[in-house]
C-alpha cells in the first residue's frame, strides 16, 4: 500500500469538501494523485455542466499547489458507482465525509458513506461532520485501538506507509475491562469474589501492558514514533473509553481494521468498532488487512 491514488467523493457541498484537506495532506507526504469524483443521479446535460465545472475548478486549485489532480463523473447509484470506480481504477484510498444533506445532487452522505464502507475492499477514510471544519490538515498523532488479536494489529503496515518520514506519533491503546462478577440477584455468589476479581483485573492489566510494550518496542525499531497506554474501562463501555481517549489525546485520526466487503470488525468486544465509526468526532481510517486473519 503506497497510497498512489486517492478518490475524494464530492457532491458539491461544503460538507463533502471537508475530505479535500485530508487528501491534500496525504498527497503532499506520499506524492499521491487525487481524483475528485462525483455521481450524477440522472444524466441531464444542464445539471452536469455546473458539476463538471465545479470539479474541474477544484482540481485546478490542487494542481496550483503542485498536486497531481483530475476529476471524473459517472451516472447511477451513488455508492455502487463509487465502489465500482475505485475497483476499476486502482484506487488505494477513498476519502468521504459523513452525515447530512447538501450539494447539487443532495446525496444522503451518511447513507452513502456507510454503503461504500460495507461494499468496498479499498481503504476508507471517513471525515466526520461533527468535527470542526479545517482548511489545512497535519497528521501529527493517530490512535490505534488494539485488543491483542492479530486482526486488530493488521492496520500497522498501512499506517507505516501512511506516516513514513512524517514524525507522526502512534498511540497504541488497549482498554482493559474488569472481569464480570457472578451474582445471584443483587448479591455476589461468593463474598470473596470481588477480591478475586481485583486480582484477575490486575493480572489482565499487567498482561495488556506487557503486550503493548512489546508492540511499542517492535515499532520503534522500525523508526516510528510510538507510545502505548492501557486504560482501565467500565464493563461494556470499551468504545466509549476509546473515544474519550482519542479526544483527550487530541488525535488527528483513529485507525482500525475492517473486513473489507462485509461489516466493520466486531473484535472480541462485540460492536466496538461499529460504535467508534458512528460516534467518533475524529476522522476514522478503516483498513482492510492485506492477509485475512
């Protein structure tokens, strides 16, 4: 994964244009080509002309910055066209904003982004509408949630390619939940269970810390700037804890693995990844493993 070709999905709205600064940032560090892309729901010449002019203008603005940029327009079902174009044109990354109505063609951006995410095998960078609008992006810090599985580690090679030579910091984060206390009604089965639980939890946190430290050491040997943290979390609130950590750390990006042409990874925690995608304020980069685990 060299991020040679980036596809930015636009509908003519300011909301969809929030994806452009992220494409610019990646292009400037990786030398990527940017393709500004839209889908016309109906092939009507009077409607196509302003949209084509709009895309060409945006492409020229990028070209004036020394970025290789072009534009393309197709017709039909919006998410299907985005996925199909990405497959046929060797796109390495689709960048798309989420949520809301707007623009010349009035895409339902939330629905389009979701269908693209679940329909493509290409990596997808989701730019969230909740985030403040920015004209320039610098990826200084990203958060990678881990759960100890090879699948959760699978984004690492792509992350290395994305941030190579940039000095971006990777924050490895693992949320350690307390063991579930068995109970009968409102009363623990064993009065001493809570002490046993605390012992088990301490052991789990120690194991998680050793795991993250080993990952941190491995990545530092590859010349990456890395820091790790184990966060004690509440039972059943892993996603919320990860999102709180992302905001506290003020990361520029959250990165996670996805199964590609299916749903987002559910990990061992249930719907953790899905909730992060839905609730995150920060952009979320979803990476398909090059070798399924």
